[in-house]
């Protein structure tokens, strides 16, 4: 049960990442735009001559500022859609649409009830707001998350639903927006009665946090850092940043809730003279330890490394330190010592908490979009001016922090003999590094052709226990977040060899930490999983170990040519060639469900450029349909193939088709089977898309459509593995 | 084993689409379901073979169901023929 909750929370956390990833850009627009349209800034820097209301520059900056605001103002909608996408298992685009609709419906239902009760005046003060022009309850991103989670649950439950024949049009994914609309209509009604109760509860809790003063800030800071190893920090700080838990404030006549929202509302406001530290205390504390403290800790680790390892460790630590300083993404650095020296991480948490508290005490009012790196400090601290933000204290405290971190870390590492990078015993880690180097080199060697095997992805996949072991794959800013079928199959050493700095297990949830490059690793892995090699990992690795035979056992498949013998495990590989000149498309795109849903078999389709159908392989013609619009043949290897010219063309009863072969006839690859009059068939109102299907697809382990785009007869169309 | 005969009403006969649907339906049951016409008999799950029969409108076919779930299979196959063919 505990593991299950962790699994769900992990997915919730990473589903936040899509909308959150937008914040730095929105923040940049808002930060630049609003800084230079703020009356105080213009006055302070004597910019009145070039930036004035109505002028070109002012208007451009104003547009930037408002575009940025648009993102922050509609975050709840973004979360409704983003969480739907993140939590949906398949057909994510439908979940996104449903999330948007459900969010609108829910708010509209609430709005109607507010009117029925007598309008905004009849509601508790500050409990309402306007969302996308709808007067509704102030729910912040909670509203969006509530929609996202619910819609995703509905989606995962119903996206494959089969309805009775007459209603079948509304079945499957089409049912999801429908059921979401109905359900969220009622959720809206329920929230109208329930939310005001929650609202008062939250504001009491928020008041408590706000009143607990400096100590509260300290505890907030410690918890925020301590949750990083579990990847649950987003779930923890987001409510403070985005909801009433982080305080509410009246800015320019609007009620704004949530620390980050308050900061950005103040940023957008032209009348702000000083940022409210009651809001920024949930953010400013990140700057001193991210820009100064952690990099100093990295330096301490470098100094403590054994001399012969310094060069290798140096580049690792330097890039991690720079990432932390500039972007405020700290995990790559934190994970270098979190696992080998948990005690050091504990110290780090306490110091980080203290940093939050010091910023609070020193009245530092610098906000952030995403994290506390130099980019955010520049935009939201330095550019806003010291008078408004007191950012100078960040540098002062930061310098002290650098010294403290350096000495504390150096002292702990050397006194306790902690195994930070470059200090580990010779036999473990370096060996793994060497293996990965060897494999990478091999991958490079093979990379002569475009079909070279992606060894890193292969290692990641093998480390995770193979394709069959994955039930769910996603990533956040720095880690691959995976749900596996069997956690015992996960091989940590293999994952680390693939470049991971750490692996976290929690039941069937696995997180592999790679740092910011993780999104590339994820896409590569996804691509790799589509290739036939993914099915035969073991032989792939056996191969790369038997170095001498690598080149012979894995010839690069010749592109677009006849039977490429692929040494894919024990499976024998069969090839069918393209049956027409034209444009190859995936079967899923054929305009007829009986083909697109693969009821007749799996394969590929071609939109013909000329009215001729050719044999895709050597074999025997089984049946030429009486209506001559389709042919069955069996290949010499026993593949049962159906080629069907056009959609619904059975109704032409043979008109415009001419058969060149008859039942039972032996044919060779490339023989002309049927010719047809393209113009006449098109004029009769029929589509010419021609699927080629393997009917006995169950007899094969895998079928891979290969042909794409413009093709001519005889290119590789489909590969089958026995 | 249970059998029924049916005369095809659908004007285009058992071409690709109905054959596919028929094979899909037949795969739902454990029972062996065969289609017979003019002395030739094929397993209904074998799509190629079914298409190869070239069953046309007005042809009379015999469907045999044999196996553990033949009662339900019989009823559902009969209904399927009546609705779709």
C-alpha cells in the first residue's frame, strides 16, 4: 500500500513537470517586461526618455510582461491539462482535451451556483475569482490538479470502452471527454459546497505557518530539501507557492494566493516598492546554497579526491556545480554525495533550511520561476533593484555559505573517510566506468551507418529488466521515473554504467538520476524500444562482449533494399517488400477501422502513385477476389498476405480492376498482380489506400513496419521475426 | 457439436471485411468453428482460408461449432451471421 502511494505520488510529481517547465520562459518574459515598465525602475535608472507609456519599447516590454502574466494567471488550466497528460497511460492527447473541458465545465457549474446564490456579494470575502472570464471559487492550481487527477483516472478507466453497436461512434477515446464533462459538472456542484470549508481550513493552516515566523521558514526549508531524495519535493512546495497555504494578499485590487503568485503579481504591478518577504521566504533561501554553498561543496569533494582521480572527478563535479549555480538544478550535485554520505546530506538539509530562515530574517524579497540559480537571481533580484529586493544579502550570506560548506564538507569527508567521487575503492566504480566507456566506444564504432545500435539505451533498458518489465516510463527535470513489473530485475550497476548518478527503489517505483540530460535519455530509450533490438537485449550484449565477431554478426541493414538479414537473437527474420509505388503510411492511418484496428492483420499501407499492384515476395497466389480489388497470397516462407486495393472498393464489383494472375499461380517478387484505373476509381468516390497485411501475424514474434514516406516497388516494407 | 446453415444475404458476400470480423469473432471462443460450402470446409479463425472460399450472396454455408463453450459460441455465431451477413 505504502509503495503504491509512493508510485502514485511519484507520477503526480512528474506530471507537474510539463507545466512547470514553462515557468522559466514565462518568468523571463514577465521579469524583463515588468522590470522595465515599472515606474520605480524607470525613474531609478533615468530611462524615462526611451521607455515611456505609448512608446514602441514600452509597448514591446508591456506585451512581454502580459504574455508572461497570461501563463501565471492560467496555471490552473495548464495543470488541469498537464496533469491529465502526465497521469494518462496512453492516448495522452485525448486526456489533455478532456482535462481542458472538465476544467471549464467544473468552473462553469460553480459559476452558475454562485449566481443562483446571489452573485459574488453573497459569497465569503475573497473566496471568488475570475478564471478565463468565468466567475468561480478561488481554487488556485488545486482546482487544476483536482481536474487533472480525476480526468486521468476516468481516462485510464474508459479510453478503451466498447459501447453497444448503435452508440459505437461514441466509444473508446471519444467517450473520455463525454464522461469527463458529466462527472465534472457534478464535481463542480460538490466543490461549490465543499470548497469554502477547505478554503477556511487552508487559510487557518496558512496563517499558522505564517505566524510560526522564522522557525516555520526553517522547518519548511529543511523539509523541502529532505524530500528531494524521494522526488516528492514538488508535491510539497507547490501548495506553498501556488495556493493559500503560502499566504494571500491584495495586489492592485485583486486577491492573489500562493507565494509565487504573490511575487509575480507584485512584479507585474507597477506600484510595488518592496517585495513581500512573507511570500518570498518560501523561495529566496535557495539562492545562497545553490549559487554559493553547493558549488563550494563540490570544490571540497574535488580537493578530497585522490590525486590520480582528480581529473576525472573534476569534470563531473564542475559541470554539476555549474548546473546548480546557473539554473538552480541541484540534483546532479546532491546525488553525488547523497547515497555515499547520507550524513552529509542531512547536514546540507539543515544548512539549506537555515538559508531560508536567514533570507527571511534579512528581509530578502527575491522570487523565482523554477529554482534558485543565477538566472533567476539576475532577473528577479538584481534587475529589480536592491531597494525592492535586498538581494545584496544573498551574496553576503552566500559567501559565508561557500566558506561554511567548503570546510564542513572537507572536514566530514576526510575525518569520516566518506567515499565521495574519486575516493571509492578501486575495484567498484571505476570498473563500471570502464565498461561503459568500452561500450560507448563500440557503439561509436558501429555508428558508421544510421542503423547503429544505441548502446546507452540498450544498457538502460537492460538495467531496468528489459522491455517487458516496464509498465510506465517518464521523466522529470533530472530523473527517469519508471514503474516496473518486477523490481528484482532492476540492475543498479548496469544503470550506473549507463551514466546514472544514482538509483532509488521504492517498491515497483524506480527513479534513475541522470541530471538535466534525462529528457534526451528518455526519448532515445523510447525510440530504442521501438526497434527490434529491444526484444533481444541478451543477444545484443552477448554480441558486444564477443568483440571479434561484432562486425560479422551485425551487418548494418542495407537501407531500403531487399532482405536484410538481421541477426536478431534466435529469431529468423523475414522481409516483405513494398507492393506499390507511392507513399507508405502506418496502418493506423488507414481510413477504415477494419484495417486501422488490425482486425484483418498487421502490416503497412501505401497510397499509390500509379495503378499497379506487385508481389511483395516470392510465393503462391491463393485467391484473387472475384471483384479483383484484393489478392491473397502465401509467401514461400508461409507468410499469409492480404493486399486490398482501396477502401470499400468491393462495391465496384470489379469495374476498373484487371487481374494479371489467377488462383494457385506461382509468382516472383515484383511480378505485376493487378492493374487498376486510378482516375476512374477516385472519380467514383473511393480512396485508393492499399494495405498489405500479414493475416497470420500471430505466428510471428514481432512485425515491424519499415517503409516510410515515398517508396518504390521492391524496397523493404515489413520485417517479421519468428 | 452443433451446426446451423445460413444463406448469405449480404450482397457482396464474405469479402475481406466480413471475413476479418468473422475470424475475430470466432477467436473469442475455445470451440473449433468451421465453415463449409460445397464440400470444402475451413476453420473460421483462418482468415486466408475463409476469404479463399469466395462465399457470395445467395450461397448457403454450414457452420459447425465443436468444443467446451459450443452453446454460447453457437448462439453468438448464429446471431453474428444474421446481423452481418
